[in-house]
C-alpha cells in the first residue's frame, strides 16, 4: 500500500540532465526553475549531476568556515546554493530539484516530507531499506561548527539503518518553493572536513552502493525516481536546459 504522502498529486514536467554541469550552472538552472514555478504556477522535477565535482555552501553559511587556500590548492569548484543548509560535496550522486507552487503540496513541511517519501520509495524499489527520520531538534552546540549537510538527521530526511542517504534544502520565493538535494550513490563527504578551518562533528552518512553492496549507476536511480513520481509526470525533457542558466551564483566570504 502506498504512503498517504505519496498519494498527494503534483503534476510536473520532468527534466533528465545526465551530461553534468558546473556548480554555478546547476544552481542557476534551479533558481530559474523556481522563478518559472512562481511566475507560471507550473511544477518541475529535475534530475541532474555535477561535472566537475563541486562543493556547495548553503545560502547563509559563512564561507570563512572553510580554508580558501586549501580549496584553491585542490582546484575545487565551489558554489553557493540559493537554499539554506550546510556544505555538500557533489560527486557520486543523483541530484534532484523540485520547483513548484507551495499550494500544490499544502505547505513547505508537507512538501519536504512528500518529496522525501517518494525518493525513499524509489530507493526501496532498488533494495535499500529507506525510511524517513523522526523529527528532532538539532543540538544548539552545533550551530556554529562547520559540518556537512549529512552530519545529523533532524527530521524527515531519508535514512537507511539510521544513517543519512539524502540531504535536501528548501527556499521559498513568492508562492513557490525550490527543494533540491543529493542522493549519495558512492564516495564520501570527507573532503568537507579536509577544507574546514575547525574540526567537524561526527557524521552519520551512508551511500546507496554501500547499502546495496554493489555499484549502482545514475540511470538506475533516476529511473526509480521517475517511476516513484508515476503519473504525476506530464512531460519529459531529455535535452539540456542551458537557456535557463544565464548567470552563475558566486560564493562570497
């Protein structure tokens, strides 16, 4: 039986962008989809990847937390997301974005849980025992510490065996919202600790390959996500969305 959250309907246009883009271009496209959702009332689901791998910082996260010299030495691509949250290393993952009117889901909280439940259903179809984390407030002592977005589940995140597999963030603009996030396929978030100025908190993170005991491809996971959205997908775009990305989003200290 399907979860009541999955039963919520939100007809959306699907974009599969498998080629890989820079952090600035990906964030500009997501921001443009948010503008389009706010201006037209349409909903969008975008599945994409980063090339080269990229470190993204949350909208209000101080860039001073990170060692710019070490970042430059490693030649890392860095971008600031339009959404909040903490740093994420984007490499071996499926990245998703949903831009839609808030009214399509009823509230931002309901949207967060509904989208995550659909992603969890997709992961369960691949063999992972994915669940949503119960709500809990993050410890106040961790607020000023540099940390990965995957460090601590606080409620509604997608977990496998108590460890975070999907990290997401939201932002609202007018009557619409953008929620995007990373479904970790392989690798780790350890590079965030390597470029942080202060020690990080303990992480509870896993990857889909680790949980399934095998390598898993981007196409396999995106196919499962598309099936989880089912009949809510009204059209599919396989071509790039370069026309939506005129400007990059810079990181400021």
